[in-house]
C-alpha cells in the first residue's frame, strides 16, 4: 500500500494501520519501510478484539482484517482474511472509495 | 466466533491509540472529514 499511498490521498482518504506489535517494533518497521501512513501499535490487542480480528491458531499473529469507512464513519467494505496472506489488492479498495466518492452514492 | 463480526453499514467502533509519533489518534476524529482505510495487520514477525 505504501507505493500507492498517493492514490488514496488524492481521493481524500487516510490509511490507518493497527497492529499487535510494540511501539518500538512499529517505529522500526515504519522507518525501515518508509511507510507514509498512520501506524497504531495495539500491543494489548484491545482494538483488535473490538473489531473481532481473528487469531492465527497455528502461528503467533493475527489474521489480516481490512476495511473502508465512509466519511461518516460507517463501514462500507470489510474483509476478514481467511489466511495470513488474504489481503485485498489496492484496486479493490480504490473501487470502493471511487463508489463512495461518486456523486450518486 | 463469526457471530459478532462487523458488517457493512455498521458504525465503525471508535477507539483511540497512540501513533508512532506519539500523537493520540481517535478514529471518530475522521468523521465528517475524510474516508479511512482501516487495516489490521497480522504482525511483523
């Protein structure tokens, strides 16, 4: 998503990423990958639990969960990953966003 | 486990966390301002 961040910001969208790792791990990862969007460590998993993100039973970690919120804060798209790599591609997000931003929606 | 998952149309549950720069970020602060792609990561390791 990093390389396509401008496609989101040009549509007026912010990207917010929540993860189970510590603040230190987040800072290192964000710096290493030069990530431009908002990174929110959730080491006690309180927000992950709030959103019913599923635990990977076989490895440490979480199943990816991705969603798009409209300007009023309502969920317009949500995808609970079926496995660790089940993450929607950027085109999927952008299609949802373009539908939100179209005058008829 | 699937009974209480969040579905389209729901108001996204609000939360506040500290970002990597030390700023408090509240999800509801984006309401009325901009759409959000909200991603929950699997973990770096």
